């Protein structure tokens, strides 16, 4: 969905600033993310089975290389909007 006015752009920027202040992270397999638990390790993409998530087909798992914390995301027929790249401006 495109942004067609300066007011819409400002609203979108304000939304992003709130997300940044709340500690939002970029969702991408190509972005290095620090572990939210130990703060030392980084999340690496892992198969659900590697992360101990048997019977979790349709998920994308990330495993901390230091403490073993796991984050996983549910995917349906297509990736959720946040995984589809930046919104078009």
C-alpha cells in the first residue's frame, strides 16, 4: 500500500519511531539480531527440528548461538507482511 500524502508519510514515520523505541527488530534472515535473553549471542536461522520444535511445520525458527533461546514465527500460505520486505513509499 503506497503513501500518497505528507500526512500519511508522517503517520507512518511516527509508527516506525514507536516501534524503534519499543525495541523492535528487523525480521530478516539476512539481519544479525542479538539475543533478547542473554544479550550476547546472535540468532541464527535454524530448522524447527534443530530448535526442538517438532511438529511445527510452517514456522521459521531462530536459535541463539550462546544461550539456546529460541524465537519462532508462524507462516501461513505466504510470509506475514513484516517478512515481505519494506513497505513501498
